[in-house]
């Protein structure tokens, strides 16, 4: 792929599609949405509004970090607090596909509100090839897929969707993001799922359970950073396990640690993390999160497993 040529083609295509109107860029801070936001900003300037939806499912300090990074690029980011809407959409849902579809509906509904407020007609989002392939094959519902499975976003939510990266895989997107001048902390960032921490909770998603998996994920990311895996995180199971807290029996949470190596997220192998690293992760999680009594490391490839848990 000729990266410079790809960027020029997409800039012209965005300008042509939006014309004299306005657009919203859906920014989550991952490499895909970040590359799209910079592309759209270059193409549209003041015709674009970049929006970060704070749905309460992101990693620690994510919103503030992304606002700061994009301010450094001369791009203002509006943060929309939608926590109530997202937790209401996920309430009572335990089935993985139900949760993904509930998140997708909340995602497009919340951006529909932003589009309406801004009198925009277009939503620009970071859909990539893997998202489309996995949704169409029924592997899992990606939150940012509509038209490819026969859902008209204009009829359902009031806007048209622009997807500049939909033919690229993750490694190609990284090249585009780097060429666009995004910092390495973004273009080389570990992938993070669209439905965010909801994909790392088995069973119902509640603010308390999100807080736990967010803290565990921070520990995992810190401890594996030197090994540079493709993706690493913590998962909160629905089952409980017996442990010992203050010398007494305690029925506590079970956390799974997942770390994988991959090129395009279509296949993956478990990371061969050193035993000392795994032991440190386990000791930190159980010490810093007293509600957790057991920590396990997962060894399943993709396939048969997916990278994320739901």
C-alpha cells in the first residue's frame, strides 16, 4: 500500500462526500478512530466536530488523555457524558451478543444526538476490514457495523456513515496514523475494543464490576508493557472462587489475564510471558483488589477462541 497516496485519496473522498455540510468524527482514542479523526480534520477543518463519548467503560483517565493528545494536534475534542444511557442499555444483559448489540444501539443513538445538535449529516468512524469480516461471518457483532449487515444508519439514526479505513487491517492503519503525524502513543497503541470494558466482563455490566476490571486491566498493561504484546488485558468472570482473606474463607472474584501476539487480529497466539511477570500480575491484582481471590493466565489461540471474551 502506498500510504501517502491512500491518504490523499481519502482526503478527496471525504471532501467530496461531505460537500459544504458538517460532519461528526467518532473518536475513541484507538488508532483507527484517531486516524479517521485526523483525516477528517484535514479534509473538512471547521466543518468537522470531533466527539469523544464518555460511556463509563473506558480505561482509567482515557478521556482526559485523548483530549490532551488531540489538543496538541490542534484538534478540539468535545467530551459527551453518556454513562447513564450506556449502563441503562446494558442493564440486566448477560448474553455476549445481546450486550454487543445493546452497546451498538447506545453508540449510534448517542452519536445521533450529537449529529442532531450539530446539524450534521455524516458520522465519520474508524471501521476497519477485520470489523466487517468478523461481523458478516457471525464471529461477533462489532459495534461499528451497520450498512454491511443491511441496517440503514440514515433511517435508523439520522446520519450517513463515512468509513475511510474500511478496507485496511490494523497494521496498515498504523502506517496511515504514523504518516498523519499522530504520536507513537496512539499509532502504536494496543488495540482496545469498541464496546470497551464491557467485552471483558462475563455476565451483567455494572459500574462496580467495570471499576474492578478497569483496575485489573491497568495492572496488566503496566506489567506487560516491556514485552510489547499485541494486546493484553484482564477479564472478570461471573463465577466465584474460594480464597483466604485475613485468615478467613472468602468467596471472591476470578480474574483472567489475557495477552496475545497477532498481526491483523484475525488470528492470535498467547504471549509467552515470563513466569516472574505472571506471578507479579497475580500478586498485584489480589493485593490491590481485595475482592479478587484467584488469577489465571489464558493459553488459548485464536481460533478457536476470540481475543476478547464477549
